[in-house]
């Protein structure tokens, strides 16, 4: 799903099933950075983890340094970091704009 944020650039949210990939795991931030320079958020099919490219990570609030559930090095967002990221992105999107596009 491509989501447009009024007055901002759009970002992509895609569902991913690792079992279908050759390496059987979520790709990391560097792989997503090679695919696109636009913000990309790849959600694990079960909805409990995600990986983001560098452009999208810049849009998310900085997690507490004590938190071990996210890592900028891999772009992985797990547990509370995943839910915080999803909530932040959803607050930045108008439901009207999503339904309109």
C-alpha cells in the first residue's frame, strides 16, 4: 500500500513473509536502501516485527538508548519499537487521504 501524507513525501508499507524468501528472514536496512531511497516499511506477515530503510527510520522518533527492541544498524523494529513505529506512521496519515487514493 502506498500512503500519501499531505504536504509530505509518501512512504510504502508492504507485508513480507520470510518463509517465501531465499534466506527465510526479513531483509535488513541496507537491502531496502538498495531498492529505494523513498521511505519503505516492510512488515512481517504476522504483524509483530518490521524492517525499515534509512529514509523511513529518519521519520520515526528516536528510541530510548536502553531499548533493545530496535536497531538502526539493521533497520529492525521488534516488540514495542514496532508498535511505536506503526503508531507514529498512522498518526501522520489521514484516513481520508488513504481512502481517497
